[in-house]
């Protein structure tokens, strides 16, 4: 994923999280569920920002590995 796409996804996710968090606050949802939702959002954003790191490993693929012989 390109960096601009990651930034756009992050902004959209944060805005949606703020809206849902406000709705949960008005509905009287317990704090533990709000915290669990926040951790899921944070984990998702970490996964988005770490995606693409594996592409660098595949570029260094050489055929001289002992496992490939």
C-alpha cells in the first residue's frame, strides 16, 4: 500500500471511530466494550501501517539458498 493510501485509511478510520464512540457513549455501552473496540481499531491501524514491509523481503529473493538446492 502506498503511504498516501495509508494516511487516507487512517483518517477515515479515526473519523468513523469517533462517530461510533459517540454513539456508544450516548447508548450507555459499558467502558470495557468501548476499550475493546479502541484496541481493535488500533490493531487494525498497526496492521495497515505494517503492510507492505513483506514486499521488501520478496525483492531480496535469491536462488542461492540451501533450502532451494
